[in-house]
């Protein structure tokens, strides 16, 4: 079992906004918390579910998605260690239920700060308050960019940009996974990828896409 002291060392490195708490204050915050371990694919939170607390992600990645009535999904953003989820913050601040889903992309380790402790941190510890609202500003900017891309950019541009954003020569992903990130359907993404392959931009394998012309993809992404 991880001790409060070990919690504290890792939390202070990943969440510097909490490092300014007096040692006894940080220990008092962390001692009741037990690390939660979740396997990849686990639903971390669901739409219309009440929010129980503020997550401190220590390991892994969470994707936050919005699902339409027809079942199609659009990925809103990812949460990485040292970051947090603005939808969770919004629910805690507004006393509302979740309006999106969080899914573990990889195995996760996280701590949940209960809602009363979160409220106390906001009120009494300015660095933590600044951290939360700085995340709001960053995520809102990202979501506005996403809205702009969905509304105005062609799907082939968005797909090229998504492939380049992975920063990998070989991407291990299904066409369905890419479609989910783009808020599209698998058939359209598969057709676009075949077109990319015909142009020599990528080569396609089983659940694998190899980028062969990054410059060409970059030109397509910025047209």
C-alpha cells in the first residue's frame, strides 16, 4: 500500500500547485486517499453520473468523449498525469452531473480528492485555484479549436493533422479509433486512408498506419 509520504512526493512533482501546502496540510489531504488502479478500457465516469471528487492522475491517460444519440463519439481532449479534467472541475463548481464520458486509454493510477476538500483547496490555497482556472483557459482554447475544425475544416485535413499529431512513424490504431477521435464513421476514414495510400502519403497494414510522406501530409493538413 502506498503511504501518504510516497503520495506526497509524487504529487508534489506532478502537481506543483499543491507543493506550497504546508507538509501537515498535504499529509492531511492525502492520508485518507487510497490509489485507484483501473485497467485500460475502464469507464472512469459516465454522462449523468454525479461527480464525487477531483482526480489527481498519477499514471496513464484518460480520453474524454461526447456521444451523440446515434452512437457516434467525438473525443474532446485527453487527460495526462499532472493535468486534470475541466469537465470534472465544472461539475464540482456547478454542482452538476457529468455531461461527457471518461475512458481509460491505458492502465490508470489516480487519487480522488473529495468534493469538500476540493472546495477548501480552491478557497484557501491560491496556487491550486490558479492551477484549476489555468486548465480551464487551456481546455476552452483547445475546445474552441476543435469546434472550428469540426465546423469548417475538411475531414481529410483533420485526419492528416491527427496522424501528424501522434508524432510516430508507425501508428497502431484501428480505423474505428481514428473515426471516433474525429467524430466521423469508420467507412469514411477508411476511404480517406486508402486515398492517402494511393497518393503515397501512408502505407496501410492491419491496425497499423505508417507515415511515408510527412511533408505531403503537412501540406494537406494546412490547405
